[in-house]
């Protein structure tokens, strides 16, 4: 795939579109950073325009990174198995916004004249992807999940290349587009891969942790998960009898989880660290963790597999297209994670995590199979695809 490096342009213009959530935004940002570094190493420069929505995460992330940003109209489709509900007034109103978004995106792309348009999913990718075709610019799609998301399904037929995160995605693609698909993996921020366990101990001040026991990192995402927090609260004394626990519970849940901690005997409380949010110390906490209990969003799984972590996955039941359950089930079938796919109780959680805490060989085997699914070089692979698309 490195044939794209045989001629790296001195000036490269890239339009990025996608966002709404971190799962679409951060892979794009990581690809931009990687492409910028690749070009800079050969004396080249990168100009980027991000096309997003005014209220999406990308509207904050792009300007903070010094990336030019413009917003376009788009519409959110509220999915349902019931066709009548799909034709709801809200869906019809939002679909009517898409043509306006196409007109706005077409003007932005025509004015910017990119070498490539990179679309990473989310509703805004549809009008911008259509505009790329109208402007006859190469379109590279990147899919983070096992199955193509709604936006990428709409754009697949006109894509120059489709970069997917998993080998298993290839068989799920329409036959007509498989020849333009390539497995790159899901870009992971380089800093996530550079953590150190001892720095995690120092950063959190958890010197009372018993390093003879495994350490469990629990997270429900930046905002936390009421479901996961409830399960941990119900199993906390049992869990702390077998492990140290770092629990990122979300800012809104921190006080309640600290109340749980206040009821613990001192010897167990010393092995429990609860916080609303983890910032720069996250890579070190991940390095410290022997087992992770988390949701199964695409970004999370990209990090856990790149690091080779044994994980117990509790999918978000309301994720779009049930994608988290598909992601978790894919890893469980490969023996690369334990997934709780049905109704989850504290007993289910104990049964899932208990063997991982008591059997180091089992834990190590799952971690090794997880690492085999990881692609720490995904950002470089995606950059190769972008450069190759520009030269077609």
C-alpha cells in the first residue's frame, strides 16, 4: 500500500466531512494529523477544510486544531423497522434539508478545489459526499464499524475507495463496490498507544493499589453510563476483593459513585479510584489496566485491540443500527473479548469478569487475540489510501 509514497505532493488539499460524534470525528482528525506529518517530512504542506454541522462535535474540534471549518444543512433520519414511522413528519422535514446541504457543500468544495474528499460518516457526510461526486473530486469513505453505517451505504456506489476497519466487513459490502474496498483499520490517536502503567499510578495517586492483583478500568464513555455504573455499584465489594479498580463514571455520576466508595471497608476503598473524567492520563491508565469493562463503540474497540486488552463489553442497546452489539459480537466470536449481549445483571457481570481476574492465562489469551485484531498503523494505512486516490 505504500506505493502512494513514491510521489508525495508538495501541496495537498483535503476536504474532511463527517462528525456528530467522536466515533466519526476523531478518526478523521487522526488521519489529518498523520497526513500532515507525512507531507511535512518531505517538505510538503497540507490545507484542510472540514465540512460539518454547526452543532456537531466537529464544529468544536476542527477550529481548536486550527482547521478551517464550514457548516452545511443536513437532516437526521430517525430509523425504525416500521415504514410508517420512517415517514414521520420529522424525517420528511429533515430529508428536505439535504438538497440545501448539497448546494452548500458543492459551493464549498468547488471553491476549495480539494485533491480528495474524505468522509468518515455521520449525517453531514451525505450532502458533502454527493457534492464531491458533482464536483468530480475523488471520494474516500472510511467506515469505523463492522457494518457500513447509513451515510456510507448511501455514498458507497460513487466512492473512489472505501476504507474499512475489519476484514469481516468486506463480505458484507455490496458486490459492486468490493473491488474498491481496502482494510485499513480504524485510526487510533498515537498518544493512546504510548502510555506507561507506572505513570498511571503516579498520575492518579493510587499508591495503595495492590499490584499483585489485576487492575480493572471501567468506563462508559466521556459522559459515563448509568447502566454500567449501576452494575459496578452492585458488585463493588466483590470486585475489589479480587482487583484494583479505576472507574471513569462520568461527571454527572461521580458523587453517587463516591457515596458507594464511602461505605467500603478501608482496605477495599484503597483499591478503588473513581473519577468523573480522565484527560491526558488516559493512555497511562489504559497501560495500567489488565481488564477493561466498557461499551463497544468503534473507537473504543480500535483502542483496546491496538493495545491488546482483555475486555468485557456491554454494548449500548440504543446505538444506531445496533452497531455496538455487532462490534462486540464480532470480537467475542473470535475469542478476543467477552460480550454481554442480552439483558445484563450484576450476576452476569460477575460471571463474565470473574474468570479474567483469577486466570492470568485466560486473560493473556484474550488479550493476544484482541491484539491480533488491532491495527495500530491504521492512520498510516488510511493516509496511503487518500494519497493513492488523489493520483488516480
